[in-house]
């Protein structure tokens, strides 16, 4: 399917778009060479593998927490309803409580518990430990997010903590850190906010299962064990519902 997409896009010759495939096809290396179909396919596979499961899982956790705690749901709905222009994606993106809910969801259940591994290049000290060249080090996002000194009552879902103070890049790191930090972070957060706000503005939902969702390891991600099953109990009034135009990323 990817090769067919690449072939079709090359055939169309219209590479003025801002979508990723057009940008990749039109990119050139220092010698002025573009990428082969094989290289393009590899780039797309990376984005798909790294980008879909992660973002979808983040949205599932978000919906779970919003409906697990009535006060969170009420606050977020009130914030969405207060929007003057519901079809402006940037207004939704900037909503403070929605932002706090997404952050708290990624804190309490980071989608990937670890960063990718790093290999030590030169002897260095880290928190009283000597790291020697060749050693492999991985950051544990999950444990950093559970630190009681940073996040009191860390097992509690409390979005307000993100409104009360700012966390540094070393304290809140759902997308890893440093030069190899997730390249899709902005897109993922953007998608997460727009999708959650759109669903919440249109439907009344309830969790099917009142039992807490347990973490389940799914490949490199931490997913909800029961898949966050929900039912639609009603539709919200039409004028408040967000009707977002979607833009393909490929
Ligand atoms: C909620 C969604 C996502 C989460 C939680 C997430 C998390 C992460 C984490 C923790 C890393 C490792 C960073 C490190 O080792 O420091 C990573 C790397 C990466 N992510 Fe994401 N990611 C998400 C969405 C996406 C999306 C939407 C894309 C692309 C469209 C993407 C593409 C990548 C790529 C290509 C890397 C490797 C970067 C590199 O090695 O230089 N991710 N992601």
C-alpha cells in the first residue's frame, strides 16, 4: 500500500503540499539526490509504527480518565462549551484544562515506559553512579512520573497539578528527551486534544466497566488491559459540537 501511495504521488507530480510524503519525496541530500522508493517506504513505516499505536493509546487513556472521574468530565465539558469558535483548532489546542488533562494522562500512564536506549560515549557521573563507555542506559519515564516528591499522591489522577506548577523536561518526559526526543510530539498532542474535544463535544459517554483499568504491556507500549470499552448514552446539542476538518498526514 505504501509503495502504491509513493508511486501515485510521484505520478501526480504535485509536491507542493505540506504533507509528510510530499516533503519526503521533494527532499534532497547534499549531492542533490532524492530518496529512493525503498528509503521513502522505510521513513513512512517508521512514522506509522511510532505514531499510530502510541497516539491511539494516549487517546484511550484520556477518555478513560475523563469518564472515570465525574469532576474532571464536568470541568472539561464546561471548558469546551465556553469556546467562542469551536471550529478553530488552535483555540482547542490552547485550552488550559484540556492541556492539563492530556498531560496528567500521559504522566500517570506514559505510553512507553522507557526512552530508547543510549550508549555511553565517555566516562560520566550520573547521580553518584559512574557510567563507563559502552554501557547502555535507558530513562524510565514511568518511574520518573511516579516520584512522590514531584507528584504528591502520584497514583491519583489530578490534572490540577499541571495548572499549579510547571515541570521541567527532566521531570515530565512522556516523549523522552534530548536529541532523540520523539519527533512526533507536537502532532501527537495536537491530535489527542482535537480528537478528545471533538468526541466530548458531540457525545455523552460512559465507561462500561466500573472497575479500574489495569496496565497491560503491548509490545513497547503500556495499554489499558480491557481496552476502555464505552457506550454512547446520548448526543450533545448540535451547536456546541465541534466539526473539525481532518487533514491527512500522509
Ligand atoms: C502520544 C503519542 C506518542 C508518545 C507517547 C511517543 C513517545 C515516544 C518516546 C518516549 C520516544 C523515545 C524518545 C527518547 O528515547 O528520548 C519516541 C520516539 C520517536 N517517536 Fe514518538 N511518541 C508518540 C507519537 C509519535 C508520533 C505521532 C510520531 C510520528 C508521526 C512519532 C515518531 C517517533 C519517532 C520517529 C521516534 C524516534 C526518534 C529518534 O530516534 O530520533 N511518535 N516517541
